[in-house]
């Protein structure tokens, strides 16, 4: 049975949560494979809004939720999120939530380092979410991290933790002007975490292999977006993980050929939260209007999102890097009322036309978007359930995005609610 992946094709917050929730109806298992609680995925069913940061967005559909080895896990956030969902009758059985024994743990010193380092950067801060994501991935790569398998080994864990806390405290206090964390207190909190989470910890790669072999349908849920990928994004204004579909293989422990269909998520315009280049960003009334009508505030930090026109250079890059089979275009409804809508088709860099994203920071800052203008529409869209229900110019806009990116649309979203959706093609059926 094919596995399906949902990947952000812009700078995150494209609506992955909504689409994963919808596609989960057709899945048995939903998997996060990278990132951590820097993610904030919003699910709206009727009038009830749920935001998940770590638990896969298949949870409302009652599917088995897997947190793969490539995720960095803040166990206190995870317990809080699980218990809130449990209070609503979800994840009642331990086996409905599985955590990889190889996933790295975010400790309080990681959060402290993230925050202190951003403060030290001052005006050059990256605008991280302050959740300790970067410092935890750094420890992983430095072969200095602590994983769930280590937490479960009651004999060796206290020494490992003491060693880490001592070294991190020196870094925090001597280089970053931060406050030390208290080893004893963290150790005690970790005993609670062990009791709470041990029943969920397992070899998730083995579980996924068995699931796929027995024909269960698996849905992989990306965090962040392609332009935040540590290799392919707007480095250094990126997150610390690979966010592209290739990261599924390493971050979930499944072979690459198992990933059947890749759906790329994009808004009908573009947003970005945090610092870094954004060629189509608008600083005028149109930008303010997108922010207001799209309620563009971060689901994790509440920060206002920067807004701009759709950038086909970005989504084409995402199509190439992820092998996108289809697009899920969200927030088309937010464009209602614009007389003209601009779409960036290419960039101009030092007098030359380019259609790929340059690598050098200075070059990215100099690119000028080349725009095509499309006619807008005035009708509200939230009741549309098929392309025929959309006004002609909205249909034309969707078609333009398909043509400019070279990717057909599988889904068009016309409102935040689950039902405010035009499903054109079910990726589990293709
Ligand atoms: P994610 O991180 O990719 O899951 O996206 P977020 O949840 O952070 O941000 C997307 C926001 O847009 C959320 O508030 C969603 O409820 C909302 N949303 C998703 N699709 C649509 C849509 O088609 N129209 C409108 N108006 N809002 C949407
Ligand atoms: P979802 O999954 C949007 C951004 C931060 C910052 C940069 C690095 O909801 O789409 P980090 O804390 O990861 O070290 O911050 O990445 N960022 C996101 N932006 N959506 C996200 O996740 C993000 N996760 C991280 O704002 O610019
Ligand atoms: Mg988000």
C-alpha cells in the first residue's frame, strides 16, 4: 500500500495540519519525522479549534500517531498535549501514540541556550521559536544528545544527564550570560517523564515496516516548510532539520521507495514568521490586508506573520526538491476582494532573469520579483465544494499556479474548517 507525504512548500504554516487531518480519514498511521514543537498545526472541526505541536494531526481521526526518530521531543510539552487530548477522549490506549526510542530529548538547558543565544545575537537574531530545537539537533550531530532509549535506562541515565547539565551550564553561564539549570530538579522531573512516556517508547522503524508490509496506509506529516530546510532553505534563516520529503527516510526509518505520493502544501499567497529573506514580502496595504483577512499570527508563538504574493520560484524549488505529485493550495478565500492579484514568476538579479533561488545570502537579498498580474474576484468562497463552484477568476488563478509550478492541484482549501475543502484527488487512491 502506498505511503503519502504532506510537505510544506513555502516557509511553513501552509495549512499542513488541516490537510493531514482530512487525509487521515484514509490513513491508518500518521507520522511526524522531523522538527519538534516549533511546529504548530491547526485543525478546525466545526467550531472547535485544536493546535498540535508534536502529536501528528491524524489524532482527531483516531489514527495511530507516531513520533519518529528524526523528531526532537520536549517530553513536558508532549505529556501536556497528550493529556489534553486524553481529556477529550483521544489517545486513550497507550499504543495509539508511539515514540521512537531513537528520538532525541529536548531538555530545559536546550531551551535556555536557544533563548540566551537569540538574545546575544541582538539585531541579528534568527527569530527562532525559542523551543530548544536548534541546540538539541546540535547535540545530536555532535553525538552528545540523550535519546528516549537512554532515558529508559535507569542505571546509566543520571550520569549521562549530570555530565550534560555540567557542560551546558558552563556554556550557558560563561559564554551566553544565561542562568544555570539545576541538575537535581531536572533529574527528578525526568523520573516523572519516564513513568509517563515509557509505555509509548518503541522501535518505530520496525513498527512502520510491519505496518506497510501488512498493507496499512501511512501518512507522513512534515513540519515547517521547504524554504526552512537546513540545506535547501534560506540558510542561515532556517530551522535545524531537513524538512524535505527525503528526510522521511532518515527521520522515520523507512526506505525511500516506500514513499508513494508527495503532496506539497502552499498558501495561495506567501507568509513567513521569523527573520530572513522573503522576496515577495509586501510592506503596504495589500500585505496588511493579507495579514488581517488571513489571521496571520503564528500558531506556536503568536507572532504576526509577514505576508506577500505567491512566489512560483519558491514552489517550483519545492516541487523539484520534494518530487511533488500534487499541490494542496490553502487560503484561496483570503484573496477574495483583491481587484488584481500578483504572482511572482521569476526573479531579476543584477539585471538578469533567474528562475531558481540563489544560495548566497547577499544575492537573495538583492533579487527582485518579476510579477504577472491576474484578475481578482469578489465572491466569498467558503461554500465551494468543487472547482465549478468557484468564480471564473478564482479557477483561473488556481490554474495559473498549476501552470507556473508544473504541479497539478489535488486539493483547494477555501476556509479553515475541515469541510471548507475542495478535494480533487485523493492521494491514497493514486
Ligand atoms: P501548518 O503549520 O502548516 O499546519 O499551518 P498553521 O496551522 O500554522 O497555519 C495555517 C492557518 O490557516 C491556521 O490558522 C488554519 O486554521 C488556517 N487555514 C488553513 N486552511 C485555510 C483556508 O483555506 N482558509 C483560511 N481562511 N484559513 C485556513
Ligand atoms: P509549522 O510546522 C513557520 C521558523 C521560526 C524561525 C526559524 C527557526 O507550524 O509550519 P526554530 O525554532 O525552528 O529554530 O526557528 O524557523 N519556524 C517556523 N515557521 N512554521 C513552523 O512550523 C516553523 N518552525 C520553525 O520562526 O524563523
Ligand atoms: Mg504552523
